[in-house]
C-alpha cells in the first residue's frame, strides 16, 4: 500500500508517517520502481500502536523503548540469543516502564474519583465538598 493509504488506514496524516520514519519508529519502507513507498499491513498496526501509546501519555522516546522490547520478545530466537548486557538493558527499560505505568494508573484513579465526585455533585446527588478542606458546602 502507498503512504496515503497507510495514513488513511491508521488515522494519521502523511506528514506524521514521514516523521515516524525519520524518528526510526516506522521502518523505512521498500520503494516501488516508480519511487513510491510500499507499506505492509503490519505498518498499519505499528502506527496504531504508536498512536495508542501516545494517547495514554507515552512520549515518542517511551514508544521507541517499548517497541524495542516488543521486537525482541516477539521472536523466541531473538530473546534466546540476547547477550547478557542487552538483556540487562531491556530488563531495566521494562522495569522503568512498569513503574511509569503504575504511576499513571494511580494518577488516573485519582482523576476518576474526582470526576465521579464532580458528576455526583453536579447532578444533585450529593452536596458540594470543598476540594481543599474536604468540608461539605451547605
């Protein structure tokens, strides 16, 4: 598929795809004899994955790290042939990512509680509470 088709399938624009290529997040595609880029279906899934990671707050640097871990783990042969230093590096990256995910979950849980309280208050089911003191406003 061509770049425009990939962009449409993945829900991004062509400039985003070119940027991902420059950043190394999307592999350089093969070129057709006409010079057009030729993408595969796996590229659509990769772009969607990148966008979903960004959607939950990961930076492109974070995404690159996650993609590298996934690339290695997706192949049993690659995972089995990892050198100790590379394995330590991937383990450290995965552990950092796990800590960040836990932190994001905590923040989102707090946000959800606050939003539920706001919805309850605005819909008249409960009396307003001062967010600083915690005292009910009458």
